[in-house]
C-alpha cells in the first residue's frame, strides 16, 4: 500500500513523496528511521498518479476549512442525520478539491467499519490530538452532536482571537510600511534633487540640511548592503527557529519583553485554558486533558508549566496550587481555577477564566493599536517636517538675500 507524505529533513527542508508500507503506523516508522520528521501522511487511492497526489498535498486544508467542517457536521448531526450521509453532504458541498478529498477519506474509513476517531487519526496534520480526543469521548458516550458543538465553539473562538489580533495589527503594519516607503522616496529621490540645486547655487547650508544630504548620499550608495543585511537577518531568524536550542532561548526572551511578553503570555495561556475547558466538558479524563494540551503549544516555557501541572496531577496534587506557584499565571486566574477545582466545578471555572482572558486580551491588543496608530503618524509627520524644514529654509534664506 502506498502513502503520500510530507516530512522535514534534519536541515529543515520540506519534502513530499510516496512510501510503500502495510499500514500508516509502519509508514510513519519507516520515515522516522530515515531521519525524517513526519508532517502529513495520507493513504493513496487507486487511480491517483504521483504528480496529482503531491499537488493535492501541497494545497492542504486550512483552519478555515476545519472550522467550516466542524460547523457543518455539528448542524447535520444535531438535525438527526446519520454520520455517513452527513459526511457525504459535506463532501458534495466542499469547494476545495483537497478538502473534498479529506472528507472523502474520512467517509470511506467510516463506511469500512472504522470509527470517526480512527479516520481523524489518519490525518494528524489537520485533526490535532485535542480534536481527536474530544471526538473519541463523544463516540464513547454516544454524544457526537454535543462533542462537535463544543469543538465548534472552541475552533470558532480560536479563529476569532486570531482574526482579532491580525485585524488589530493590520493598520499599524500598513502605516509602518508607508512610513518606510515615504522615507525611501524622500531620501532616494527628493533630497538628491535639492542637493544638486544647492550645489549649483553654491550657498551656505545649515547643519540640518548638510546632515540630511550626507544621510541621503550614504543611503543611496549602501542600500544594496542594507538590503543584503536584511535578507541575511531574515534567513538567520528562520534557521534559528528551526534549531531547538535557539528556539528555547527565544521563547524565554519573548516572555520577558515589556508589554509584548505579557500579551504573548496571556494569549498562550488563554489557548491552554480553552483546550482544558473543551476537553473537560467532553468528559475527557483530567490527566489526558493536560497531556493533550501540550500538543497545541510551541513555547517551551509554557510546555514546562503544563509538564509541572501534569506531574502535580499524577502525584495527587492540585492544578490551582501549581499555577499559583508560577510567575506566568496571574494570581486572580490561579485563585479562580483553584476555587473551581475545590468545589468540583473545574470545567466551569476554566471555561469562565478562558473567556475572561480572551475578552481582556482583545481589549488590550485593541488599546495598544490605538496608541500605535497616532504614534506612527506623528513619527512620519515629524520626519517629513524635519526634511521639509531642512530643504526649504535655505531656499527662503536665498530668496530673502536676493530681495
């Protein structure tokens, strides 16, 4: 049997190819033996050619597809539809070939007698362990509609938070690019013309104008070097992110940056709490809930925090006490979770706290962007004003002297 895979080599290069194996587990093991880190693994259907398979795999399915899939399946199951007809309806409605192929593979697996969780486990790149665990709990308790209702709420909230942050950062980003563009045009085209004019007039210039001409000259001569340094910096950052030791150091430093570190810490912790709340409400065991939440994290500092919570739970300890001992968690949040834990309402407490942090994060990010926007406008206005004064004041002096 053939499997199409996407994997990462030791040097960080992503490769797409086919592998022969008796099962997906054997295919994954053979890839690990070759030193490849598996990102995706799909069974190849009969009639598919290698180029078409790899082309489909390169497109993939995004988070928006997953949210839509969850919403549609929740609606159909709650309306009383059986699982296979519901999957068929979603497959027919899918607009993306890659997404339709994904739903088709899930449906075929269920039709052949497999469980929905097993079908999802075949695509770990799309259906994460948290997703699969909630579906597994729903199948075990015959409450799949409720499980997909909670999944829909979790994925919708995650997407809303992501869109809120991106939307809040979009306008400041556009202003930043505009500021850089204006500076490049002024220094590269406007200032040199004025320099030629003043050289022909052979008139004395104020210090600010001389500094502006010197800076413009250096910018025009050395811009290729500056561009090369920028590209080298970007490439270096990409390489650093692929090296685990450097990534760990970056994660630690990120959380210590004023303002940015606090926002990043709260966003990451809110994501952890959303997962805890969704899994606990789906009746997933507490220890399994803590373990699955680690798969959604990339920051090593918070992975360490979740490991501490896991060890505390395994040893009969308390989540609230462990969180209270960490500097990453605000005291009021740890106290609320501890109270819910002691009263037997841990899922409700975690759900409430996660929503509160999400709302607070949205207000915090929006407030910062409202400050950043006028600040960037003031910086751009100040730069343009200084340039204008440096260039036009000598002209006024010449006009006055001529008069």
